[in-house]
């Protein structure tokens, strides 16, 4: 194995080279990739020749498949969804707000894999915000206050029938399947200890967090909006630029992410899997 790790120079993110993901990974390579992922939070593998079998194999090696509600998988696969936007599409951009994938589930996915299939010549970067760093930079008094809060998560704003991707969202080519199941709520501590690294960080954000347990809605929303501005501050972010033949793996327990536009008139397609919660 000849793995080289090039940190992005930003708060998180690294390129990993010298490993061929079209072939099964050795246990040594798997361990080295997982270690780099936990340290850099977002790792990109440029210049890969991967098909969907290779994407599935990589996902299994990193921890197995997570649950993916509200998406239909691509034909012939149970666990791969297409993040897709046609060149002529006019719908609002998918996932343009900070989020941690499926944080409203009982056991949210540890990570997400995104494999580029077709990348526009301009725009379409993905932004990441390091929530371990964002929490660490808060004043101690604020940290103590936040440590005591339980956040109420829900997919309703996005995937309920009247949500952003619900019945009024016409003309989208991505296979999003809104449903009443999005109205469910799930509580998670607002500040979490990363199960694998022991680091403390903010988990998820306004968008999928719809309230704070025991707090009036107006106060909770004000707190979440204020916190969101902090969570996405430039010093905590890394801007990822895509190339074709690139796999990116990120850690949903330590970063938020969001899509960006700027590629009007061009097609963009990536294949996505999620990695199951870590079992220890
Ligand atoms: C996602 O949130 O899964 C998609 C990110 C992107 O399209 O850049």
C-alpha cells in the first residue's frame, strides 16, 4: 500500500492518493482510510475508476450500508441513490442548506460516500463545516449551556408532503419520495461525543432540528438560527471541488455539508451511499 494523504489546508478535508478503489481493499488499507477519514473528516480520492459495485464494496468496508429514507435507489441497486440535476432543470437546488445526513433517524448514518459520475465544468462544489472545531471555539459558558440541550430532529421541512421536496416540488429529476413518515421526530443531544474519536462537537443544525426539548419554540428557533450562523462560519469550512472519477467520504458525526450551484445549463450526477452508524 502506498497511501499518500494531502490535507486541504482548510480546517478539514484531505486528498488520498495511491490506492485503487476499483479493487477490494486489504484490511491494512481499510484501516488506513478509516483513520484518515476520522482525522480529516472529509476525504477525497481523485482519479479513481469506480463503478457501482466498487462503490458498494467500499461502503461495506467502511462500516456497511445505512438506511436511506425518502429516496428511491437507482435501478438494480438497493443502497445507491443518484444526486442528480439535469442541465435544463429549474427546481431549487437539492441540499443547499447545511445539514448532517438523515440526522432525524434514530441511528443516523456515520458517514456518506459520494462518487462523481458527471461533473459540470463550473460550480457544483460541496461545502463542509467542521463541527468539532465550531464547538471547540465557543466560550466555555456557552459550551456548558449547549451540553445540557436535547435537540428535536425531523425531516418534515424537507420530505413531508408539504415540505420543500413535497407535492409542490414539480419537475425534479432526482428520485425523492416524500411521505407522512417525515412528520416523525427524534431527539438527540445537541452536543455529542464522537463515538470513535471521543471529540465533542455540535450535531446537526436548524433545518433538520425543529426544536429544543423543554424550550419554547420561539426561543429554540432563535437559538438554532444564532447557532447556525456560528456553525457555518468561514473559518470552520472547507470547499470541495469535484472532478470526474472522484469518490468523497465524509463523517456525518463531525461535519455539516451543503451543495452549491453555479452550474446552470450543465448536468451534474453523483452516486451516493450512506454508512451505517458505528457499532463499536
Ligand atoms: C448531499 O447533500 O448529499 C449532496 C451534496 C451535493 O450535491 O454537493
